C-alpha cells in the first residue's frame, strides 16, 4: 500500500482542512498531494536532454485550495499560508494578480505563485484570486525536491479545479517553466516528472528529450532491501550559482562539439575536442551518467542489485570528481555506508549539500545508520537525519 493512502496522510489531510477553515473562514474546495522524490541515478542529465531514473517517495506536499468568486472582497488577491514551522496561527502572504511577476514573490510562496504565473501565460486560461494553504513533510533543502512537490501539488489542484485538462507532460513542462523563469532556478524536468508520473514500487525511467517514460520495477522486497536516505542537513539551493555554472559548462561543451545537447555524445573519446579541462570533466560526467542510467535499468529488470550498487558508487565518484557537486558530508555518508556493508551508495539531488542514498539489506539498516552517525560525530558535522523511503504513487487528489 502506498503511503498516499495511509492513516498518517488521512490525519494530515483532516488537520490541514481544519487549519484552512480557521485561517480563511471557508472550507477548501479540495486537498491535493504531490510527493517528493529520490533520484536513484541520473544526476544533472535532465537539462542535458538525457536519461534519469527517479522515484516518488512516501513524503509529500499537501495543498488545500479555494477559488474566490468575482463578487467577494479580494477577488483579485492570492492568499498563501503554510503550516510549516508555525506554532500558532499560520501567517497569510497576500499578493494581487497584478503583482504576479517573476522574482517578485519572496520565500516559499514563490513556488505556488510561479505555477499560477505559468498557467496565466497559456492562451485562454484565466486564473482568479484564491486561497491556498500548504502542509509538507518533505524535508526542505535535503535534495528530495520539496519545492517541486509544492509546485506539482499546486498545478494538479488548479488543473482539477479549472478543468484545464493538462497532460502530465504538460504539467511537468509548465512547472519547469515556473521554476526557471519565475523562481529563477535553472532546473531540468526530472523532479516534476517523478512527482507526477511515478507508480508505487517502481522507478520512472524518463527520456528527457522525448519525454517518453517507462515504469521499471524496483525489486527491493524480493531481496529484503531498502533505500536509506542520509540527509546531511546541509541545505542546498538551485538558485545559487553552483548549479547554474554546471549547466553553463555543459552548454559550452555542447557548443564546442556542435551538438544540440550532450545527449548526442555517446563516448568520452568524443570529448577530446573540448579544450577547457573543466568543461571536459563536466561533459564526461554527463556522458558516463547517461550510460549508467541505461545499465541500471537493465540491472533492475534482471534483479541484479549488486550491479545496481556498483553503478550507484560509480555515479557518486563521477559527481565528486568530474562534476564536483558533492561535499565533505555527502562523501562521508557514502563512505561510511559502504564500509558498513551497504550494497551501493551515492549522493542524490542537485548537490552542494542535501542527501545521499544507500541501498542496504533490511538487517543492515541500523548498522549502516549507526556507522554514518558515528562518522559525522567524529568529523564534527551536524547529526544527519536517516530514514528509509518507499517508492510511492505520483500526485493526485488527497
């Protein structure tokens, strides 16, 4: 059973409905959910039109929404509130529809606002004022895509409420535009796609050029294995310069090679034409990572977890040495997990902080977790948050 249908989610839904009604004086028209994601393998390949292999997790963002009528006061005002980190009354952030312009909305409210803006750019779509409240248990800044979960929950809600009839691919593309142009983060399309298109107990094999996807079974239960998330508690942000710099390097490498994207490059020998050693290393990661995604899909279909584990470790080494997006904490988590008997481990997400994942046998959960905690303690790092995740269903009505 996916967590989206568990008692815990039902409790959160009821609590959110009550808080919404108390804050706004009205019941919401509905509550929608969208999960965070773990990327099993395929990092930074999405904006290079390559392959990715994420899966939705059993942590999600919930949004409660009510549209305002044209006759009520504030009919042209967007009201945003969140239960996150609030002990008492949730403060409400209000902006008018006229103020809905890129980079103008601060804080977390920029994410649902960005979705509203992206929808407003479509021909024939008119979004009016509304009330929205969010509740999320996706850890913020952990590399598990908390912002995209919020964006996807918002677009699924609005597609439903306004009867827009958007496909999942269209919703993924619109939320990517929202993230790129409104928020100002040059992200690819993987995170939104995972949140929208995933199925329980499966990973999403996505071709980011064609947007064709396949569900690949995760044979974890058959091997009594789990995916362990090791959140370093070092927050990262896609708006910061490191992410954009990596994307620029890839675009420069593609220009030198005279290809539309690094997806067109199939061997590292082709990279010899790149004179800049930094751009060459960045391109090497993308080319080899695409190959690792394809190999991981094959290994999963064959039920070969040791082969998957080896590919995860190779991916981490590539991100550490060629793409240079790891950190001391991420490296420590991966090294400690492997030394304690993990099948494989790698950092996951955009990098520069966030989380690492380890593929471990169920009986190794505690020994691996303890080894990582001890490594962090000895290095003087903040204690990590360590937990298992389940491959869950994509977004929908809660």
